[in-house]
C-alpha cells in the first residue's frame, strides 16, 4: 500500500496541491446553506472589486514560489504566525469556473514586512516566511494556499493581496480582509469600495479549523472576474 504523502510533499505536487487540502480535511469550496438554482446562484454573484496592487509586490521573487508560504524549499524552521489555509474558487460573472488561471498572493510577515526592500521593518523580516506564492486553478476553478493570518502595519488594516491572470491577461487584482477586524473601518482602500455588497465580498472570515490541535485557521475567498 502506497503511504500517504507528508503535508509538505503534498503541497509540492503542483495541481495535486488542492488534493492535499482535501487529504488534510481542509474546507475547499463551502457547501453550507441551501442549494440554489443556477439563476439564483448567478444573481447572488458579486464581481470582485479591483483594488490597488500597492507598492510592495515583491521586487524580487523568492526562489520558492509554491503555495506553501510557511516553509521555504526544504527548510526545517517554519514562518512565525497563525497558520491559515486560504481556499477559494475563481469564477466568471456567470458562475463558471475559470480553470488554469494563475492566482498569486503576497502579504506582510508577522512583523509587518513585505518581501520588498522598501518595506517597513525590511531589516527585521522573517526570513522563514516566503511572502509570496502562486497556484494554478483546477478544472473546478479552485485554488489553495497555506500561509499566515495577515497582520496590520502602519496605515493599513490586515489584508492579503491577490492577483489572477490567465494566458497572460490580468483578470483581477484585489485584496482580501479579515472579517470583524477593528481597523477595517479606518482603512481607506477598503472603505473606498462604495458598493456595500462589493465591499463585503472581499471581507473574509478567518475561522478556527475544526479538529486542528495547533490552532490553525481556515479562510475562503471567492473571486469573480468580470468576463
């Protein structure tokens, strides 16, 4: 009988990484709530608002650009922070999954430093945190990352930057935020989204992962591109 892969081995298997999420009992696409007809589902879709990429997209990509931001290559020491499993789907405006799209994320480490030389606290950056990752969506439009819960830094509420491209065309650049964080109300970029439904669509619950013995979190962020 073939042994199950370790978490790290599973995360390194490219498109099989999403299978790794299922293997470890992580929430992929939420199935909660009543079943909707296709029309009802489409009517509930909200186009993900476009937001600034910001000045701190990595100025040099790390050697390791996989979807596990907690471990760089085969280092033993993980990044500091609350482990978060970020999952979601990339859909078009009609609710159809967008397959083979490249999803990129980048964010600050536990000290509020980006993977960028001009970032605050750059000299104190957690060198065990990858800071950037990428994942190619499955045929069902799904993606998966293992990262840390974002933290605030001066002038900004906690957030994760997300960019989606397909065939070299940029579909969405946005940010996702923590539901209930007190700094959300004072964040100019988040509050700059005037449509309440669109603003709510980028605010995500970071909930305790069921049965996790180390306090892991799960967050689900659905991305709707206006195709």
